[in-house]
């Protein structure tokens, strides 16, 4: 499992970890029952505090992506991927509706909004490489 931490990101490190693990699960790179590195090992690998990895794992567990067994570790929980994807789609729709509303308030043409979306979408890909 490869996690990449960006120090200049607006997101806290624990959120970066949590988001990347969620994405690995949703893409199917991590399957139900797969073990995650221990909190200590992940902290060591990323050169961050164990408290940070603990917070990321707690968030993942709270959101139902992983479960932990004392003395054994943390594992990928059973997922209903269709429900998870539907939740993500709903979030995207809500945020796009908000963006559309803001664009209309400032009389931004639809074509300009589309161009902005394409630029931001492609720029996001370059952040991850």
C-alpha cells in the first residue's frame, strides 16, 4: 500500500491518509479482509507521528472502511461498493450544484464554467504524479 503525503496540501496529513486508503478500497486495489500496515509501521514508513496514523485509522473505521482487532491489526471491511459510489456521486452533485449557483450569481457563461472544470480536473491529475 503506497500512501503519498504532500506537506503543501491544504488537507491535514491524517485526512490525506484516510482519503488515499478510501480511494484504494473504492478502486478495488484493497479488498475485503486485506490487512493494513500497523499504525506504528505506517507512521515509520511515512515519517510521521503515530498519533496522526491513529487518527486516520479511527476516521476510516468510523466511516466503515476498515475494522480493527486488538492484537491483530486493521483490515478492510466488507463494502457495498455501489452504495459507496452512490454516496460519492451524491457529494459530487451537491458540490457541482453549489458551483453552478455561484457561477450563475456572477453571470459566468456555461462554457466558461466547463472550461474551468476541465482545467481543474486535469490539474488535479498532475498533483498526484
